[in-house]
């Protein structure tokens, strides 16, 4: 048997994105790619205050993502590869 899709591997986008909800986690998917999957931002999005909530063995971690800085070439390391269950919040 060959598994062609693993639908249980999901990430979540919430807040000021066009289409909030659960999305399949694709291999190597980054924060920026996930945000584009959600159709971009609403006019009220605070794109400098985006964060990723990630559950780990030490509890929940909050990873910041400043969209404006990233587009201007600053802090490229903030565009992390997502993991199963990550939640991206756009205030």
C-alpha cells in the first residue's frame, strides 16, 4: 500500500487572513507559503505582529514573524519551516 496523502498533517491560520482555517501541511512549507495559501491579509491585519504558536516538549512556543521586515530582506530566518499542528495568528 502506498500513502499518497496524509490529511491529518495540518496547520492552522487564524485572525486577519482572507481564509482562516485548517490547511494541509506540505513538505517544507514555510510561514510565508502558508500565509499565501490563506489568500493574504485583510485590510486590518497587523503584519508586523504575526506569530506562530508551536507545541513542544517544554510547552507552547511563540515564534514572531514580521512580514514587512521579511519582505525588506531583514531577518530571513523568521520564515521558519512549519511543523504539524502549528498555528499562525495574524492579529
